[in-house]
C-alpha cells in the first residue's frame, strides 16, 4: 500500500513544462506592455496556479482510478459541449465559453482533449488489440461526437486536433496498416467534398484560399504582367495582393513579417517593432510565437521548438517505462495532443498551414488552454507511478486456431483491469499488419 500511494514526479517533464510556462508569461507581458491588455501576465500567473492545482489533483489519483473515471469524465465533457451553445457567452459570433465568477471564461472544447485521451486509453485497454475493422467503430464514435459538437460552435481548429490524438493512440494500440491506408484514402475523398459543402463557413474557405495563394507568388505574377505589358492582369494580381495583405491574409502576413524582422538574434525582449507598434494582431494568444521569433530571433524561436520536442519525447519515455496498456496509451495521447497543437500553432504562424486560431500550449495567454494542458500533464504524472504500482502484464491472449482464421482475444480482468498472468507466463499480442 505504501508504494501504491507514492507520488512519483517525472522531473524532466516537469522542468520542461515549467520552462515553457515561464517563457509564456514573459512574452505575454512583452506583447501586452503599453496596450489595453497590459497586466494580463498577472492573470496568466493566477491561471497557472489554478492549472498547477488541477495537475496535482489528477496526479494524486492512481492510474487505475483514472481508468475508472475515464468514461464519466468523457461524459461530463460531452455534456458541457452540448450545453455551451445554449448557455455559453457569445464572443465574436461563436459560443465556445462558459462565463464563470470573477470574469473567468471556461472553454469546454479544451478540456475535451484530456478527457478524450483517457476515454480512448480505457477503451483500448478494455477491448485489446483493434485488429478488425469493427473494433475501430467505437473509437470513431468517441472522437466523432465531440468533433461535431466543437465543429458547430464553430471551432474547426480545435475539432481537427482531436483526429491526430485518435490516430496516434489507435496506431499504438495495434491497429492494422490496411485500416490506416483505407482511412487515408477516405480522407483524400472527403476533404475536397467537405471544402465544397456547406459544412465550412465562408471565412474558413477564405483562409484555405489565402493559404494557397502566397504573397510572393502573386507579387512575382504582378511584376511579370507589368513587364509584359498586360496591365489589366497586373492590376488584378495587385488587387488580390492587397486583399491578402489587408484582408483574410493580414494576420499571417504580419506574423511572417515579424518573424523575418527578428533575424538570427532578435531585437531584444520588449523591443520588437511589430510588437511594440501593435502591427501584429492576437500577439499574446495565437501569434505569440511570432513575438518570440521577433524578439529572440531564430535562435530563441528554435530553442522554444526544441523544448516542445524534448517535452513530447519525455512524455513518450514515461509511457515506455510503464507496465500496463492504459498508462502507455495515456502517455501517447498526451504527447500527440501537445505535440500536434504546438506544431499547428508554429506552422500557422510561419505560413505553413492556414490560420486556425490554435494557441501555443503553455505559452499563449488563455486559461482554458493552460488548464487543459495541466490536466494532461497531471495524467502523465499519474501514469508515471504505474512503473511501480502494477503487475507487468495486463492481458492474457488466447489464440484460437481453426482451418479458416486465427485471431487474438485480449481478456482484461474484471475488477482491477489486471489479469492473473504472472511474470513466468510472458504475454505476447499477435497483430497482423
């Protein structure tokens, strides 16, 4: 009982997360200094304290307790997503937040990410290796319900982040390659169909169009048309160029200008001209990476990216060191969630992806995103203890062979989720790829 209650901290994960959080608070202060948002770093500190409490709360549970609470937490997340369109506050034409006392707003779609990780991990633990197509139907529904609810808030960026979480966890759970190839083929058909359907709003389609039409390409076409004497064509290109710079592509253009102005070493903390002159929109939230690149330069921005890579690797290493399936899948899901969100934000800021409004984890100002990340890290801290607290084998695999087929059946224990297998009976999952 003593070892089961021991609070084990994965120190590398903790130090990397604290480092990114400190950088975030530093640049929230830099990006809001002298503006109407000045002082937001103090609010971010308060949210960091609340996030730390949430981290400790989830870390205090054993991984078996987390497994038991996985589906109830998922249900609570779905209930909040159902309620937010009716009782949430309207900000910019979207109802994504609950208004809480103390001028605090809670975004349920952010909390849905850790709850989905726990639910998928619990399902794959219970069902075993998903080596048949029908085994993937339940995970698809687990992802599909929150995806649709978040999509119609509307918040397409957050909804799309659920997909890589499910893909990474399904792959690590043992799904067959053939199923993934089929999924890729289906996506190749659905993506164009969705783009031309009413599911995407006009501003979302405009973001995709803006991303495909780069500013340098249009400028080159305009110059070429001028040289060739095609005045009408040149004017069309120049008009579209102005629309991109001042319209739908304004944010992306300003972010790339800020990144370029930082050079190798940056302008210095608080000295970025695009930051100080308020040319860069949403610079303390979605585009905070552009402020880092402008004021710390290529070296500082690369350092932040390296910290995220190390954090993801450290979280995966926690999963590798655990001895049960649930803990391993939770670590994979947490790494996929944080890693994909960081990648999407950096890619959006640098012009490699359309603008989606996804914050940079632990760095961007925003209480819900910070709280969601701390809950994920709390789950990682919890499963880190399973290296000592659990029996090394979770599933007993029975292989039934007949003249027509053979497959493996994973049978979890009824009470604690741990089978009666002993270390003298090594267990091997049979997965056909």
